[in-house]
């Protein structure tokens, strides 16, 4: 916003965006955009001078955002300071309006790398505190091999795999657990509860798993989780602990059924001061890094809505799991921690998953190579049409609660969808 025709005396006028903050920055934060959506912010201007001042206002962009307009009034007049103290005050409204959702583009932050990270030999591990665990009774769904039909308006803004494009992505998983909402902490309960309402972003809602197969030479397992609240960043950052709204998610895996964890997956940054979030797998107890995979399984050149979300996919290569010969079943536990105060929040598991035989999985179409995925993909494009489903009842003793679909680009609270029966999915909406 620029000022014109203005004779300002030093310190005579104050712009205040927040209540008493003195800030002159104005941001709308992340917005789940739909056509015609608008948001408003009030700017308060205080005049400590003896005369009224008049501003002519206009909006000047520092970085163009196609499909979005910003409106300000043409003029404001701020009255002179009141006699006996107190500034003259005028408020005006800044309106952000999504004028053309199809024109929206994403500009990658310079801290996001667009290519696959190389595994690192050592890395700071997240602190882990033991929690009690919950186990779900294995169940079964009535879904059968075939297809589910997706309907709705897709998010397709530009070619797949281009850094400024946004294409809605979808993941399908064997739903293995549905975790209840945590209650606020009380004097008698300090664990498995919310110390702050913002910790809902670590309150696990659903956990699921899938795989592209069981071949150590090429296949990948994906652990999916959703939470009841929306996180700002999903990754542990050893150099910026305690950033409000950040959570840490870890998955511990017993690969040989002896009751001891052999692998741990952390959601972390590949390096300090970058926003390249990875699922990093360690061998236990050596803590040696054995795998780094992009969070959600796609590189930074394909947007997967990592930040300000409540759904994520933690991939790990089958090779890195180091399964014993002849065995394809793992037992895993998902835990979340709040970085607001370092407390353990929620835990789900142990859950049993057969890497070679997911009871239900999306068979086609999977993301094409243009998305930058090396090898078989865990995700599909979230577009209307048929989504092929393969049902496999070979696995025994694994939690099978249906199909968990993650619509990674849907709006907050609308990303997870449970399909319990075969056939048509009604009321699907993308936004
Ligand atoms: Ca929960
Ligand atoms: Ca073990």
C-alpha cells in the first residue's frame, strides 16, 4: 500500500494492524481458496498531530498473486488529535477477494528444494517420551475390488510438476485406526490430553497404511495420519524448537515381531533452515539414518500441501525396513508431540500391516512420472472419475476398517474420507 499527497511530520501518525501491536504489516495467512471467497482486515490509523490528515490509498503488490484482488478505499481522513489527549482515529478495511480460483498459482519459497534429498548419515533425533498405547481390534470392511467414483470440482491450476502449479492430490490407504478426540487436560490427567487448544494439531484422528508392493528394490510403504487440528508445520526442527503450532510425528516399527522397535520414522527437515520436509527413517538402536523420503512422497516441485494441513503421508522404502526373509508384516505405532511445550500428545498402535498385502489400495490411476516421483507412486491426482480399488483379503490379523482417502488439497477438516462399502462415493467435493 502506498501513501501519496501526504505531508507527514515524524511520529505524527501510527498505523496499527493488530490491537496495539504497532505493526504495519498485514497478512491474510493461508486461505483455503474458493471462487468469490473474501476476507477482510481492519487497519487503524491514529493521528497524534494537531491537524487532520488525508490519505489517498492504493494497493501495490510486492509479489503478484494471480486470481486474487485486494481492495482498499480510495481515501481516508484521520481527524486531528483530541484536545486533552488521545489521537484522532480512522479505520479502513482491506479486502482480499478470490476472483478466479483457477488462476491461482503457488510460488515456491526459496527454502524449498525441488529435487530428491540424499539420505544423510546422521541427524538430530526427536526426543521421545514413552506413552501408554491403544490397540484397535481388527475389523473388516465390505469394500470389494472395483472402483469408487469421485465427483466434485478438482483443483487443477497449471501443469503437473511445475513449481507454481497446484494440482489436487489424493492418497488411498488401508484404514487401521480411528483415534478419539483428546479432552482438555485436568488436574488428574496430564498425559493423552490437550494442554492448549492449539495442540489439536497433534490429536490423531485416523491412521492408515499402504504400499506400492513388497519389492525391496523399488517399493515404498506409506503411513498416513490425520489430526483434528491444522498444523502450521508438520516437521520437527532441531534449530527452532517451540515454534507455536508445530507438532512432531513419529512412527516406530517392529519389523520382526519380537516386541522391540527396529525402525523409527521422524518427520523432520532435511537440513536446518530449509523447508524440505522428509520422513526420515532410523535403524534402532543404532540411530543410523537408513532412508529419507519426501513427506507425502512427492518432491517440492509438486505441491502436496505440506504446511497448514492436517493430513500427511510418511513414506519409507521397503529396503530400509530390512524385513526378515519371508516376512512382510510390520507392527507400528504412531505418536505425536507438541513442540509448544514438548509434551507427548497422542499415540495409536501397535497396528499390524502386511506390506505385501494391503487389504485395500488404490490401483489406478497413480501419479505419472511428471509429478517427479521416482518409482511407483503412493498418490493419485484428485480429479473426478473412477478410482480403481484392489481388495486383498490374504492378510490376516491386520486392522482393516475400510479405505481411508486423503484429499490433500481439500479445505481444513475435509481432507479425510472413509469409504466403508464399495460403489459410489456421494457428495464428494474438492476445494
Ligand atoms: Ca486422538
Ligand atoms: Ca523387533
